[in-house]
C-alpha cells in the first residue's frame, strides 16, 4: 500500500510542477517541445544506455520475462486488431498498442517494487524487455510510418540505427553482453544527462495538460477507453492466468509479475507520440486515466495476492 501511494505521489508532484510552469508560461511557448526533444534525443538514450550497460542480461531467460512478453503481446495485439478494423492508422495504432501494454517500470515501477515487492531488481525483466525489444521496434514502426516511402530499402532497414532511443538501448546491451566496464569519466557524465530523462518527461506531460480538454472526450474517447481497459485490467489478468496456469508461479513470484503488469502506461510514451506528431491526445489521456485507475487495481492486487 505504502509503495503504491509513494510512487504515485512522486509522479503527481512533478507533473503538477510542469502544469504550473505551463500555466504561468515560465518556459515560453516552446517549453514543452524543448523538454520533449531533450528527453527523446539526449536524456532518454543516455538513461537507456546506463541502465542496460550495467544490467544482468540473464534475466532474459527467466519465466517472469516470458509472462511479461506474452501478456504485453496479447493486449497490444488486441489493440492492433481493433485499430486495423477501425482504420485508426499505423502511427496512431502503434501509440495505442504501446499505451495498452508498455508499463511504467521505471519511475513508478521501481518504488513500488521496493515498497510492495521488497526488491527493486524485480522490475528488471519487464524493464529489459521494453527497452531492448519493444522500444526499438515501436520507434522503428513510427519512423517508417512517418516517412514518405521514397527512401531506398537499405535506408529503411537501417532505421533503428538512426533512432536515438534504439541506439541508446542497443549500445547498452552491447556493453553488458561484452562484459566491459565503461570508465567512470565516460559513464558519469552520461549518467548525469540520463538523470534528466524522467523529470523532463513528467514536466513536459504536466505542461501538456494546460488548457487541454478533459480526458475521455472527442474522437480519441474509444481508443483511450480501449487502451486503458487493456492496460489496467486486461494485462494483469493475462499475466495472472499465464503465471499461475501455464508457468506454475505461486506466492511472491506470482505477486511480482501481476503487480508489474498492473502498472499504468509509461509517461515516456507521450514523448514518442509528441516527437512523431501522432496520437498525442491518445497517449496523454491514456497515460493520465490509466495512472488514476491503476491505483485501486494495484492496491487490490497487493491485498489479494500479497
């Protein structure tokens, strides 16, 4: 209970600061855009590199990762199927699919793992899966969907190698796999830059709320409702079914995978939507609503399975 409330309180406080900044115009009319670009092109790649460069890649072979991967693919697949039928477009559907299954494993998942699960490293499988596989694939799709289709095939195939998010992730994995230790004079400034990522994302998100309409209105209402339902109810339900019925997880291990799956959509998804200029309202509303709805869901999961 304490971990859930602490994690949400931290996020809410930083978003509130961003809202006040936007309300008073302290950062000017381009403040949100600057923060978004800073996070996407500089801070987030640095954070991904430092996180993955020191990660234990052996967690890739754990049953927890399989549960995370399968539950993510299940709910994202449902959103993609609906998006195709409804004609929501590649970019918009990609953002919605991310909001349906990409959990806030960093700035919210870590404190909840500490206070609810008792071990911050328990979010490592979902964190690695999202950083190593989901993020590079998603941003590549967004890159290709936003192109004019005139680039040669070889250039389109090399899209991941031109994306800062994908580059940061792949570089970090390469360092971890090689076993090399990055010298402190190199790692320290990169770590310092990476520490700007989460605050920049949350502040930009807070600024985006200024002057915006209430969520769950307008043309994005149905996609938002679908993404929130899949994220807060569908994904933890699928994770529970897989963990207990297929992989035979019980006790603390079962609690671990269900709690991490019940985390709300990550705030950095708004950064991706804003950077590519697609599904911004969808991402903003889905993140906001799923964050609010996930509070009682996480409390209930912790009470039942804990």
